[in-house]
C-alpha cells in the first residue's frame, strides 16, 4: 500500500505529476508550460546563453530540467517583473544575492501549490 492509496484517483494523478520530473522536455512542452509561442522559446534560447538544449537525431531541441528552471527565471524576470532582456541577462549572470534565488524558489513553490489546489478544486 502506497502513500496515495487513501486518496481519490484524480488527486493521486495530480500528486504524481507534481512529483515526477522528466529528463527532457520538447520545445512545445516548454511553450505550453508558460503559455507562450514556441518562437519565443527559440528567441530566449538564442538570447540567453545559459540555455543550451541538446538535440536529437532529427535536430529537435531537448531541454533539461535545468533549462526549464532558467526559463522559469527568465519568464519571471521579463514577463512578471518587467525587466528588459538585457536586465534579465545581467540578473542571471550576476545572481545578485541568495535572497533573489530564495524569493524565486518561493514564488515557484507557491505557483505549484496554487496549481495543485486549483486542480483539486476542479476534481471535487
């Protein structure tokens, strides 16, 4: 018997999805995560040298969880905080302080909790 056995099936699915991580993500999956076009993901890849996707035999981009974390930071800085691209690049390069990283992690965790709670509400 596992830790999810007493939960409804939908809740179990949500919990497993939150806890599981893939080794690689396609450009379409990344775009869906942030609700942006794939062209923006390609643009950010070109502009931010910290993002270095691998490519498969077909030449498709395969992003690692580390790349996804950088996309989260870029999205947060550019779309939510209103940074310019150059400002976001500078912030990523310098990693100004541990507080900024902790703040980002807190925001990321809160967004995951919000998603979980909204999914839970839908399934009730």
